[in-house]
C-alpha cells in the first residue's frame, strides 16, 4: 500500500486539517494517509467517520497521535502504525 504522510506536529491551526483533507482526496483503495499530530485531531476523525473511512487513531508512548486513514475498509491498519522520530 502506498503511504501519504503528513507530520503536523509543528503546524498551527487550521493547517493540519487543511493539509489532511487535501491528502485524503488523493487516496484510493491501495493507499493510506498517515499523520503525526501533537493533539488528537477530532475534526479530522469526525470527517473520516462521516465518510465511512477505515480509521486508526492512537496516542503512542512518544507522546504523539498517530492517525491512519484509508478508504479500503478491508485492510488492517494496525500493520502500518509505527513510532517515527
């Protein structure tokens, strides 16, 4: 699967959501969006849920939120989550 990655840890509102939405528009069944954020991006998670996208959001030990979104509902997103530096 092809990854579209966004490190939003240092971006200020509303840039993370704007960039995330632009990235989501590029997704197809063989890709996923991976975002790192310092806070839980509740508006993005709500948007993904409204569009019935496959979604994984976890606060990891590194103190960052790891968000993975894919239109492919059959893929196990857990296999793509990892701690990044």
